[in-house]
């Protein structure tokens, strides 16, 4: 079993950071959903480097999926808040 220290360190942390984990950590840190979306989009997404052609393809597809998810989530959060 990996310690919390291992999960939070550099590349290992970024590799494991997904949308669910971003929102879990955002809640723990007291961030709003909007702040968490901003952090994930600008600080976490796309930071992991893939070196193989297959890895690069998977990363590109995953990033596109995550960006579309975040776009839809922003619309829903705006709608929820009456915007």
C-alpha cells in the first residue's frame, strides 16, 4: 500500500489525479466547485508526459474528454446558480 506522501509527490500524484480526485481534494481544501474546475483545468490537466505513441494517443483522447466534461460541468454549475 502506498503512503499519502507517495500519492502527493510530483509525478506520481499527477498520474493519479483525475476528475473525481480533484473534486475530493477540492472539498477537503474548502474550494468551491468552480475553483476546483479552474485548478484542474489550468494546473493539473495535461501535466503528465507520455512518451510512447500509444500513450500520447491515450493522453490526447483523455484530455479532450476531460475538457469536454469540464465545459459541460461549467454550464451546469452556471445554470444551477441562476446564470
